[in-house]
C-alpha cells in the first residue's frame, strides 16, 4: 500500500491487511483490495504471474478421520515430520485401529480408540486451548459451590473443600476444564499417591469428576475421566476397623446410665451412624408398626440437622422388641421435653448432644473400666459390631446392605471383609488332614 506524505512517498505493509488476506487465502478466495476512496491511498503496484499464497498459520487441532476399509478401522490424520534442516512439515498419516468383527473389536471400541489416539496426537502437537473468560476450572468449582454444595451433607462439603484447598485448585485452578485429560490426571494421581493413601487419591479424583460433569451440564467443554481410565495400583487389604462384639456391647449397655443406655442400645440394634442417632425425634419412632424413620443427620461441627449422608441412608429400619421396650421406658422416665422434640437434646434443650461429649463422657470411661481398647473406638464401633455379627450369622448380603444402608454393595463387602463366616470355618475343618506331625512323630487326629 502506498502512503503519501507531503511530496515524498514510500511503500509500507499494513499488517491488518496481511492478516485479513491470509484468512481469505485459507478459504480459497481472493482478499479484498484496500479502499481507494481517499487521497491517502494510491493504486497498488501491478504484478505479473499468479499470486503467491502467503504464510498460513499451522492448524494445530485436528479431529482426524475415522473410516473402515475391508473390515479394518483406521484413523487418518496429519503428523509433524522433522526435516533435515530442522523445520517441521505436516504429512498425511494413517493409524490402524484394528479389525472389526465378532472375534475382534467392536465399532464402538474402535471409535473410542480413535478418540483416544487423536487426543494423544493433539497433545503431542501442543494443542491445549486456553480457557475462556469465566470458564476456568476454578470458575466451575465456584459454580459447583453455589449450585450443588447446598444440597449435600455438611460432612461431604467439608471433604470436597479440603480436596479443593489442598490438592486440586493449586494445580488446576487456572486451567481449562478440557485440559484435564487422562494423561494429565494420571500424572497427577501418580504424584499424589506418593503423599497420601490410595483411598484419598480416589476421593480427590471423584471430586474432580463431579466438577467436570457439572461443567459439561453448563455447556462448558470438559473431559470426563473415569477411574477405570486411570492406573491407581492394586487395592490393598482394608485396615480392620474397631468394632464391639455382641458380648462387649451387652456389657457396655449394662454399665451405662441414661441417656447413654438408650443411645448405645439404639446404636447396636439398628447400626445407625452417630449423626443419625443424635438427630432422631420422638416422631421418628413408630411403636405401632415397630419401625424407626431415618431421614436426617446432625452435623458434627455445628450440630445443625440436615440430610443423611446418602440417599440410600434415608430409610425405615425395623425396631426390635428389646429396643422398643428400652425406648418406651426412656420416654417415660428419662426423656426431657424440648422444642424440637429431639430424642437426645443437650442440657439447654436447644440442640442435639455433641458426639464428642457422648464418646468422651459416656463411652470411653466404660471401655476403660471393662478393659476394652479405647483407641479409635467410638459410636461407629457399634455399627461395625452389628454388621460383623450379622455377617457372621450368614445374613444375605442384600439384607446386610439394606440394614447398613450402603449405597454400593462393594462398601459392605470391603469394610466387613474381615468377617469369616462359621460355614467357611466348618468347611476348612472338614477338609483338614487326618494326621498332624508332633515332635517328629505322627499322631492320629481321630484317636
């Protein structure tokens, strides 16, 4: 473009026009010519021969092409090839995904393999699109806090916030949700596993997945990574949790005074969690139908009554005849009227009792008196004790799961895997050898 300044003139390149021209060249059209309706613009110089295409920015992201030829699935894409002079050239390439058929992979599996392969290609080419304004991972976390968190139990929210604060936001806060791909989260999980347990890693990844799923509902591009897509190592044997035996529970209840006597009986006969016990009201007890309605829980920190841990936790539980007698006696002789009709109110009758105070003043002194180990023992030991007793009596797993109100049966099987049923013991006893060596000799076990 020619720019006239006074009587002298010189030629300069307008960068805006160059960029606009490149975009038209990419579309196969001729770029518009500069306007010539002012004295500041002169006629552009004439050039001979075809116009030479200017430099075009390399297209970094590509979806690839999926096709099936003669029963074999392929991915067609462009790959970068380094030239002898050090420059990079994009060339067409083909990647074989596998044969489609009954004895081979399915077309759906081939499509997934195609998607994973193209994701790896784009990452190798350095394509990670920046997050749009208001769509960083931290922005999605804030949306989750506003829209989802109020509907969760306080303990669950505290756990999620701990994950955000300690592990997630320092690493991914400014990243785009679609950048949290399988390789990125795999590296994150591997590094995190060096610091915390495998269970914590799974919980942190679950927190990330929850935010990603909610982001996708807001039409924000996000990668949903399943735990099955990641290698987290083998699941070790779960640590044995403290639990009371039936005999221990009977001794504890026998020595306790009200309201702890009724509280401990309720904990053993139902397997309720501590927060669920402390949130019970008189109206939750139905002595006609002999059931207990469980639909709320008291928070450990602020004693506010909210929803149960999971949807599965809200249920009607059977009231054993012994428990019914204990509850009726408690209501007639020891229960104190209070505005919220709480079954176990505090001294001021305004809130539920503190769980820590129940354990500190009601349970631990009895355990020390009975010689029962007190380390890690709390109200939850009654719950585990009931589950252990039911499992030892060969209670069907669906019945056990329903009584414990676990959302996933695997939780029931994992937590109470230390229980060895009597039937299993009897089977091993029958299969035992007939003779055993003692001091170099063999004694017949049948004598």
